[in-house]
């Protein structure tokens, strides 16, 4: 990678991070303070609100405190190119690849009839609800996997992308720009760790790791750290944070693919946020590293 000019504005970054984390703690604590279980509408509503604040904080710091423009510096561009397509399809490929990794784990097997997914629902649904769900699946004209891919990808470029933009403008728009003097490797490492830690208030309440919320905090940090280079790369190649929002949104919409076709395992081992997903992302990062000659071919546009 070419050496990037300029220095880091530590004060600007610190203000952004302090505000973002204070808001995360406040918003993320609402369910616990109101004694609400982290599921259903509570998780959906709080989750979406939570995702908005990195963007709002980035705009506040960039525009209000530092009187700098937002759109061009933070790569808010709707100019389409092939990297938008990469951002859209890559999450699906990662989820499918995770299945191949999962079935190598002891006690985990491929389940074409989604028996594993049915088993996971037994704790949160009544017998009648479960029977109705199984009946609906059997009557579907195509396999639910295909429907999940289609609906997840459609959500990925619409409602999910809109929600993910709230995060991506902060991490891939603001923070990636502020960290560019560090180079791609260190910028990705720092952003990934920060992004992962930022999820802590939600993870401790059961988000992504309902069976192991404390251990889930550490896995989420690893997950974000491994996902960040891919998101950063797509952002830089597309020259748009919108591409990152599409990739993030599609990943949220299709991540379920990685657990619906396997039986066995726990939230720490299967799924994109489990050990299988971490291995999949590690392989993807190795491929990216080799394809870009140790990140030397990556430029900040």
C-alpha cells in the first residue's frame, strides 16, 4: 500500500468515540432498565435505534463541531459500479461457505429438512406454533433456503441497508477516513475492535449469543475484527459507504442461512458469528491479503 499522507486527528476521533459509546450504553441499557426481554419487537426496535447513532454522531462531529462537509469526505456516493454487486453477493457466499465449515465440527451435521432449526425453535414456540411452522415449510413451492436468500438479498438493498447505513457512515465513512494515515491493516484492526466492543451492551442481553452472552462479547469482537477488512475493502473499491451498507444489510438478512441447514452445535460454534463463521471470515481475509499482495494494492481514493 502506498504511504498515506497526513496525520491522525486524535481529538476528533476521541470525541466521536466518546459520544458514540455513551449513546450506545444509554440506548443499549433501555431493555434492562425496563426489564424487557431481548427478543421480538424489543430487540428489533432497540437494535435499529442503536444502529443509527454512529452515523448521527459522525455527522455531528464532522459538520457541527468541525464545520466540514459530509457527503464527499465520508464517501456517501450512489454512483454504481461492480463493487456494489460484490457487496451484495459476498454475504451470501460467506453464509453458504460457513455451512461447509460447520459440518466439519464434531456433533454438527447437514440437515436438508432443517431439523436443527426446528429444534432451536422448540424453546421459544408452543407445540401448535411449531407444528404450523413445519406445515407451512412443507407446503412451500421452493425450499426455504432459496426464499431466505432471495428475501435476505432484497432486504439487504432496501430496509436493511438503510439501517446498516447508520453504522457504516460511522465506521466505514468517518472512522476509516480518520484512520487512513495508519494504513489499511492497522486501520482495519482498530476499527474492527472498536466496532466489536461497541456491540457489548446488546450482546450481554442476548443478541446473537443468547446461550452465552458473556463469551459472546469476545466472539463478537473477533467477528467484527475479521469482517472489517472485507467491508473496508469494498468501501474503498466502490468509493462509497453505500456499498458497505448494502454488504452489511445483506449479511444481516442472509446470516440465517448458516444455521438453518445444520443440526447440532451452539451459538458459539455455528452461524456466521460463531466459530465456523470466524473460520470462514479468516479464510476470506487470507484470500484478500494474497490477492492484494499483502494489502499493498489497496489505495485510499
